[in-house]
C-alpha cells in the first residue's frame, strides 16, 4: 500500500499525477479512528479489507471530521470505490450485531446507500478518479 498520504491537519504530497481527497463528515464522536479503503474492483467491496488496493487510517478532528489523500500514478484511469469505517473500538474491524448489522459507522463513495439486506453495491459506489478527485462522504450509523 504505497504512495498513501493521510492527515487530519495538513496534506503531504509526493510527486505523482493522481491525487484523490476523501473527507468524512458527520461522525458521532471522536473515539477511535477512521479507516479509508480504496478498491479498484468489485471483488471484496466493501467488507473485505484484504481486497482493498489502498488503506489509510485517519485521526478524527474535534469537529468530527477526517480527511485522507491518496496519491498514486497507478490509479489514473481506473474506476475506484471507497469504503470507510469509523473504528470506535480500535480493533481494525467492523463491529456487527448478532444478525450482521454494523454497530460502528460506515460510508461509501458517492454516498452509496446500503441495500435492504446488505452493504452498498460497487456499481453505485464506483467513480472515475480522472473526473472526480474529491469525495465528501457522510458517515452512517
């Protein structure tokens, strides 16, 4: 997971032609951290972090927001989708209730909504990073 730059207080960039900024808003609290995953294919989205191409862990600012910047020439021209977790307990995994409903906050690119019996679909979350270089995602609880 290279060329990853993340910050809550500033942006640090290296030389590259591609940069994607993800701002996460509407967090319930400042506990834990926010983890941002970037997928370049449907397989694994949004609930298999091992299939993500990039991962960023961000601290939460006092105004209950978090921001990450991903910079990599590898991603130019690929469709991508973002999955975000508010990891309140710091275990690096989504906490679920006994029937599989998330107990921690989540978000997806394009603010894609959860399906009736499952997570958002890749088709609804994907976008072209050549045309969209910034996403503002609202956390869902």
